[in-house]
C-alpha cells in the first residue's frame, strides 16, 4: 500500500513539474511555427515579425504585441485543429484584417467550427472587424446571404452594420478618375 502511495505521489510530482515548466508562454521563446495565434502568460498576443539581415536574408522572430487578450485566454498556444478549421496561417506576419479579403479565408472563419469552437481566433477577428467598424457575426451573415460579394465590398458598404439595403454599382459616377502623378 505504501509503495502504491509513493508511486502515485511520484507520478503527481512528475506531472506537475512537467506541466509548470511549459505553463508560462513567453512569445520571444516560441518557435516561428507556433508563434502566430499564441497568447503569452501576461495576456498579450504573440506576433511573428520579420527582420532583414545585413546579408539580405530574412529572419523571423516571435514577439509580444501590445494587444491585450481576455485574461482567461492567457498562456495559450492555438491548436492545429483550430488553425485548420479557421483557415489561418501560422506563418502570418503581424496582426491584420487583410486575410478577410481572401474569400476562402472568410468562408472558413465564418463556420461554426471556427466561431464556436475556436474562441481565440474568433476573438482576434471579432476585434479586428470591430476596429474596421463592423461586427463579425453580421459580416458572416452578409457573406452567407451573398457569397459572391467580397468581404471588402461588404465591409466598405456598411452592410455588416445593418445600414445598407441596396446593391453597389460597378463604380461610383461621381468618383474622380485616377491620374498618375509625375509621368
């Protein structure tokens, strides 16, 4: 009986010590392939950045951003399942809403598998879309209602805000023509 108790205690100590050694996510210590969509122990989003070497090559580095995340998501490395479900790229540089312009990405982001099962990615894009003046669930609904329109059209039309009721024309008639400068 004493042998079983000691074995259980040893197993418990081993599990606790191995878990605690990986518990504090520090962005600067993460490898490039898991940096994006990770959250540090301090609750900051990790971002992959590039540095140009003097020899002309490019190095990738993981850094902590100034973007705070809800405290319940601190110390988090995104799962491969969510990366695949949401269509994000772990090699994404920085934090940007540019991916929303890719129709394939928008389709995957708006799936229940992503929005309901991947709170980290959903939270990130919810906030990015909000910074653009829209609401992600409304944006996804507008995308489902008219899948042939680009996310750019939906974002710029105000449809994701529920304020747009008509279709966009090919080009505004009162827009000035583009003319190159310094020809």
